[in-house]
């Protein structure tokens, strides 16, 4: 089994420049087929068959690396951290968290236009999403990006679970309705046909969305969030929570480090093992709790609320 630790196709200068210009780069042929063969069957069991592997009922598509050995091995041993580090020109990459994005066959469900910036309890720009398809991707079900939108310094009000419980501050604006701007001169929209083994590096400030899934198979993508050199803690009440790490532990202006944020890759060759990485969560819950949470219903209710409020 060939589970490559470095990109099969080396990251070149054009990849770096594309990321700087567009806020996203599509990297072809980074991962071996064996990585996909290892992950896809397990992903289908969890995301489609709803196999209980001990994931949080409130976030059933997140933190696989804590509970599933195949995903933990992928995080610590695959080429994704090096790919992100070289694209961003960061000297090291630390782990943040992982999550699934799944769309059923012939689905019309979409994810609204947004950027991730204000969801994370940090400041800095080196906290990308590494978007990794585990099934073949067509442009119609790919993550789509408004190229160059990462240069706009706008702290949008993100629809995080915490933010939904708060009143939006006056100095924070809703995400723009980019769909209304299609065809506008000067705008460039980027989406790709992708094979498993390809991946996207997505800037945290770039505006992006995902439409439905017109294919006859499930679309499964893994998103791995990582930290680069310029990231410092800067928690706010509207940020997303991170299981097992309170805002109290996110010391302002300190770099993320410790057991939950292991070093995955560095230019010097240093990296952490998974020995100290958590295998569980700090809480326990009843089996009934698993049936009480409907992830898709939550997002549908949120989208309807945003439409009623005039948001995108």
C-alpha cells in the first residue's frame, strides 16, 4: 500500500502565485489512490450509513481524527500538510480540525456564499481549508470560489452556532448575495472537475459556496483546517467552539500549540506523532441524543431565517 507523505506532484511556483491571486488553488495528483481507498469506505459508513463511531451528536460530521484511526493516520501521515505549507509559504503547519461535507444524489441543497474568516478564534490569514474529494467531483457539485475576493478586508457576520444566539453588532455586515452578481464584468468564478487525489487549498477570507449535487452518487468531501506561521489566538464570542478547548485556553496573541494542535509538517522536517492527540471527548451522552440531532434540518432552518431577514 502506497500512502504517500509528500505530494506525488511537487508544489511549484505557479501554485503559490495562483493561491495568492485567486484565494484558492486546485492541486492535481497530490494523494495516492491508496489514501482514497483507505478513507472512502469508512467515510461512507459514517456519513451515509450513519455508523456510530462515537462522534459528537451536535457535530456528527466533525472530529473524525479523534475517533477513527484511518482519518487520524491521514491527518498525521499524508501529504496534505506539506501541500498547504508550500502553497502558503509557511514554515510549519499545525492541525486545527477536520469535517465532512456531504451531498446526497440529485440533491438541490446548497451552501450559501460566505467566507470562513470570522468563524475561527484566531487572527492571521494562514488558516485555510484543505478541501479533499473522496468521490469524483464535477463543476456543478464542486466548491466554487469568487476569485480574488480574499483581498477584501471585510469582517462578515458568520452564521456560526454561537453567532446565531447573538445579536449582530452594527459594525459587522452580512455576506453579500454573490449569485446576483453572476455575469458582472470583471468577476471570475472558479470551480473544477476533480478526481480523488486532487485537492483545493482555500483561503479563509475568500468568498465561496457549493451548489447541489446533480450526480447519481453521493458527493463526499473532507475538509481539513490547519494553522500556518502567522496564526495567533484571538477568541470572540461569535466564533465556532472547538471540542475540548475552551476560549479560556486560547491565550490572546499566543500561537496554537499543544496536544490538540499537533505539528503536522515543517520545513525542517520536524513533526509530532499522534501519541498525545485526543482519542475521545471530555463529555459523554446518551444514545437518544444521537437521534435528536438533525444536522440538515438545522441548516435548512438557518437558511430560511436568513432569507426572511434579507440575507444571502
